[in-house]
C-alpha cells in the first residue's frame, strides 16, 4: 500500500498552463523560453501558496526539456522525469532558512562553475532567499551578476523588503498576486472531482475565502475537511470541521450588536463557545464582516467587488442601514484590540465576552471612538427622520383669582428680575494677536510658546468685561500657565492695552463640554426640545 500524498503535493502544477491566477507571469516566461531570451537570474515574490516554487520547478524543467511544447515542458522526456523524481543532480532546490551562512554560499559558488552532467543547464532554486545573512548575500553577488552560460538562478521569497537592492538589481523580478476566490474555488472543484469528493458549491466558496489568496492553503483545507467527514461536503460541515461559526452566525451576532441586545448576543456567544468554536477564528470572522459592512457603507455599489465573502446574504448586508460609519470603526478597533490581547490573556472567554458587552453597549466606554460612534449614530438618525416632533398638550387654564382687585393707587408688588449675566466685551481688532506678541517678550520657555495667535492655537483669549479668559486646549497647558507670575504679566499687558484693569484667569477647555462642539450642539438641542422629541420605535 502506497503512502498517502497530500493534495497540494499530488496536484502541484506540472506546466505553466496548469498554474492558476498567474497568467501575466506564466505567459512572460513561456515567451522567453520560446524566443530564447532567457535571463540568468529570476526573483519570484508574493504571498504564500501562490505558485512561486511550482513555477520555479516548471522553469527548471522547461530550460532542460528535450521536447518543449510552446514553452511548457513535455514531462515525458528523460530530463523532465529526472527533475520530477529529484534524481537530477544538476537541479538543486536549496532552503535558505537552513543554509543561510556565508560558507554555504561559498560551497554553492564553487560547485556552480562545473558544467552539468545530465541536462543542459544547472539550475539553483533558492527558496526563502530573504533568510540569507548579509555576508551570504555579498558572497552571492558576483556569481549572480556574471554567471557561466550553463547556470540559472531562481530565487523565491515572501518578504521582498528583506532582499538587498544589490540582489534585486541583478534579477528579473516577477510578482505573484493573490489568487482570486473564483480561481481557487474552480481548482478545488477540479481536485474534488478527481478525488471523488462530493464538494458543495457553497463549501468550495467557504474554503476559497478561508484560503486568503493561497492555493496551497485551499487544498490543505479541502484535504482536512474531506478526511474528517463522509458523504457530501457542505458549508456547515466545513464550519464544524474547522471550528468556525460561519457567515450566518456572525451575521446574527452582528445583528444583536446593532440592536444593542446584550442578552441575545451573550446567549449566542455561549452557544458557539459550548460547540467548541475557536474564539480567535470567531473574532476574525467578525472583523471580516465588519470590514465588508464598512466597505459597503463608504463605497456603496462600487464596494461589491471588494467584499471578502463573509457578508453574503441580504439580511447581513442590510446591517449597513443600522450601523453608522463611526460605529463600524469602533467595532473594528475593539475587535482588533481583543485579538491582540489573546496572546497574553489568562482567559480568552472573559476577554471575548467583555468585548461583546462593550460592542452592544457603547455607553460603557467614554473614549473618543465610542463618543464619536454615538454622536455619528445620533446625527444619522436626525438626518433619516428617526426623531419626530409630537403634539405638545396644552396647559390647563389657570384658576381665576377670587381675590378683589387692588385699587388704582395701591402700590404694585415689586417684580424681581433675573440678574443679567456678564456681557461679553468686544476686544479691539487684533487685541489677542498684539497681546501674544507682548507677553512672549517677558515670559520664559516653555510658557511663552503657548501664546500664539493662530486660530487653533493651544490658548485662545476671550475677554468678558474686565476678565480675560485664557482658554486652554488641554489640562497640561492649563497647569503650565496657571501660575501667579505668568498671570500677572498677562493681566498687566492686557490692562495697558485696554486702558483699564484686567484680570487673567485660566480655563481648562478639555474639562468642559464646549471642547467638543458637536457634543455641545446636540446637548443643547436635546435640552431645548426635550419635551417634544422622541425616537421612533
């Protein structure tokens, strides 16, 4: 009985035409092979599982094939069979992660000068080349720049930024893009047909989405799910096998968050946790769903092509009407913060439950993102007409006074007027700018740097009668200038300019609602119309 071979190895592409989703790369390589305009060094870059090593092996066969077919290797000649079996000593695949020293490169350089014994060209495939040390890269420079005619280098890496520019300039670079979900799903259906696996279309799309652009990941997931179940492989069985919640459960949980239904959200979470769903995978699905909703919210119809596939049904897509942009940004950041803390958390379940509670009840958080989300939600409700005016009941008529009227010569009771508030005094044109210039001449660092006449400066001076309010943008600035010697200089200079005594006082704007004009505007609106405003059910 032969040993079982993983699907991604069994169905590795054998020709350029078999490679999925990399038409620009494969077509260029085939053209070079047919015209004979080959380079001496290639650099393949891209994310994992996109075909870099597969194309390197195909290229190694193609340059040595005895009967090439329009740039593709025939896979039947002696050279192709020897390379496929690994018995060809002139085609070497080197793992740079374990051979990253300068001595390894020196040995490679010394062996590379010998002509091949079995095939036409000696080929070195160096995988994960970014793992080489700096000295190893330097030892490789000369032979890559001027190699013998029988030598071909193919370098592959997932981290291009770690490859020195001296190496990049000596190679032809080919960038392998992430494979689309449609191409991965089509390949999975082909492999499933060849292996007699009854793969459902929805399950193929789920596996393609989880592969995240890597064909190898998709085939590995198919291999795992197919070996764990019998019969038809459906999307629900994929969810159960991989321990993920799925689109419907994530959409249901997001619906409870949008409705601020903490009880239902925690009950659903507890049910998923009891079923053995992975918490990190659950939050990752929630983040993908939030991202899709945010794209639809901001990009509209153009965002359909940018969706990851989590938001698939109409009910989930309708959540964009219930969640504002600010709320989606807050949800995304809160989920990412919880995920980042999983690595050092003592109880992931508690962290995830706390995350869900805060997502359902934004009023529990007083940070900037939560306040902005609540204000954005109120603004959208006002724009959409969720706030409506209702009939105010008329006040009951006052009872008639039975007391006799006062005679005409009687003294009327005095009417007590409300004491008027302090009127704001109008400062002369350019007062604050001139005052800042005068104050800066007498103050020392760092205090003098706060007195600038810009519209959004750290301090804004407002004159109220004979009091000059120094309104500071934050507590630190307020504490820095709230000193007798500084206030005396400001008061003296202001009094000299206005011709009357002026007292300077410090006001911390960050401690007042006025620091947020939108919040103050909404609060004033609510106070003024609290008796005629209600929210639609």
